[in-house]
C-alpha cells in the first residue's frame, strides 16, 4: 500500500498530507512541537478540529482495520475529520476535495464507525482513580448532561423537546474525573423530553456504579439525589470548589462542540448520531493529553 495508507507514517509526512488537503502551504518549523507555526496550527485546527499529534494518534488506532478496505487511506481519513469539523457534505466542500458529495459521505461514515468504536479504549470507569491518592475519598467525578440540536423527527412527539434548544434534541451524560484529565463515563443518546439529567443519572447506570463504589459525584442543582453534591450544598469554601469543578466540566462540553457536526442542527439519521458524538469524545479525550483541563483544586 502507498504511504497514504500506512499506519507507521511520520508526523511530518502526515502533516504534509493534511496541509495538502487543506490547500495550505506551510514552512516546516523544526523547533515547533508539531512543525507548525501558530498561524499554520490554527489553519490545521480550523480544518480538522484537533492538533496533528492527536489526529495522527487517532489514525494509528484505526489504520489497521482501515487498511482492509481498498482506498481507505489517510486522505479519506482527513476528509472524514474535515466533515466532522465543518458539519457539511455540501457539493462545494466535496468539489474542493476533488470528489463527490456521495463519496465524501461514504468515507465520513466509514471512518466515523471505526473511530467511534475506539472510544471505549480511552473512556473507562477505572480511570477515575488516576491521580487520586486517597482511594477512600468519596468525590472522584463530576457529572453533567449536554444537549445536541437535531432535526424534528416525524411525526411530532414531545419526547424530543430540549428546553436548552427550545426544540428537538438528544441528550448525553458525561462523567469527568476530578483528579485527572479523563472522561470516565458517558451515556446516550437519550430523547431530551423524556430523559432529564436526573433521570439519566438514576436509571442509566451511573448512580449504580457510584453506590457500588461508595462514591458520590459533583453536579449542578438539577441533580436532586443523595449520590450527588449539588450547587447549593455545603460550606462556602466547598461550594466555591464545586463551582470550579462544574466550570471545568463545562469545558468538555465546549470542546465537543468545536466540531460543527455537533454544534449545528443534526439533520441525518438519529440512529447514527451516537457515532458522531463518540468520535468527537474520542478525539477530545486524546486531546486532553496535549491541552489539559484546569486543575480541580
């Protein structure tokens, strides 16, 4: 197979391919961590959402399976990232990539399936213990729900209604470790109108895990449950600390929505939305090694 399909491609060769697809010339900066100056790195992220090292690491994790399919190489992988970032299959984008909208859609879903299947490699419940020196400490994670705007499914049903978007939406629950840069749990998608944040927490597995581990979570005031410390509970110092934890958690939601396929109204099949979310979550988690969250305490 040609260089474009190899797993063990160098970072600089990988960047060359990506910048070529983005149609941007750049001068290699040997002293820069990823050979790109600030301007070139901004162009890269505008096209692909994540830095070159993260994009390359994600490629390495799917390249073996991708290599079993003819023509599934690095260029097609970059196409998928570009669609995820831009949120578009438009003919103008396809034409700029030298392909058709149909072909672009094909490779997008091909690579999203591979990438989304890798999310469980990096999102694991046991990772909440990383960096926690006292295993008996009760508070190890924060939890919150995040909504994504979708096209109105037919026929109309109030079960989809999201008060955050004032329209139909899907909701996911995310659990974030307090002592490390690790997303350790997610649940979804759930119809916003029938699954509140509290209902997802109580009925979809996370509360059971916390009870089994004799632990509790930090969350906002919508979580009225004994396994959660909400916004108004505790001393002034503890409430201030929890505010920082919640702000830290919100940054995960913002990072997910860097990808316009999630921040814009989703107009494709609802049953495929989870692949978009899981791919974005996989890439965000890989990114946390290079761009960590603020400290919890």
